[in-house]
């Protein structure tokens, strides 16, 4: 008996099935792509929001510190010195302790008083969690020499370290303080 040659096999697939598979593949690729884009965008937004929250935090710390440091009453020097050390590192607080007697010798005879109102504060720079912040205040001061009082805009330049528990590591003034009109 002669051997029968196998007949070629054919597979038939409906066009609608092929189109459905292509549509499903396209939908899957689009979904994965949008999921990756969303994840990246969400991460960027979260990072931006965290950075903005940190900036608000350090500007508030700088403002609070500057107001406390600029609010002086010669009759309450220990309270003022306490405000100078609030939120600072031990090393900076020790510097204030070392200069306290000289500061008191200036404030008492002058009968110095001052009140401060915050104007603004801004982050100047940030590197590795160390923030440089400038805080600006309107300060009204009276003394034995100027009992009618004087008004000035005072600027503080502060360094605040996130890794040190958001403590102030440096305090200074800006060279360009503005006299009030």
C-alpha cells in the first residue's frame, strides 16, 4: 500500500480574535506606560511637596528665632538670653553663654528695649539638609539715649541643620540692613 501523504494542516483564526488580541496588547502597553509615568510624577510631586514643607519649616524656625532674639527688655536679660539659645546647638548656645556678661553690661546702662515684628523669611540655599535662611524683621527700639524710639529693618542670616534635629548652627546679621523711613 502506498503511503498517504499527509495533507497540510491549516489553522483558521477569526479576524475579530486577532484584532481583539492586538487591542488587548496595545491596552496593556498603554496601561503599563501610564502607570510608570504616574509613578514617576507622583514621586516628583511628593519630593517637591517635602522640599516645600522643609522650606516652610526652616523659614518658620528662622522667623521665630529672629523675633525672640530681637525682642529685648533690659529688665529681663536672662529671659532674652534664653531666647538666644532656644533651638541652637550646644556649641552655639555656649558662645551666647560666654558673651552674656558683656551683653548684659551693654543692655542695662542703656535701658534697652525692643520689639520685633516679622516681615519675611526665605531659604537662600540648601545643601545636604543644611539650610541657609534669611529672616527680616521690623524692630522698634528704645534706650536711655533714644527714649522716643527708633525703627529699623533687621536681617538675620541663620544656618539650620536638618540632621541635627533642625537646630540652628550659626546666627549672623546681613551687611545690608535697611533703615525704615
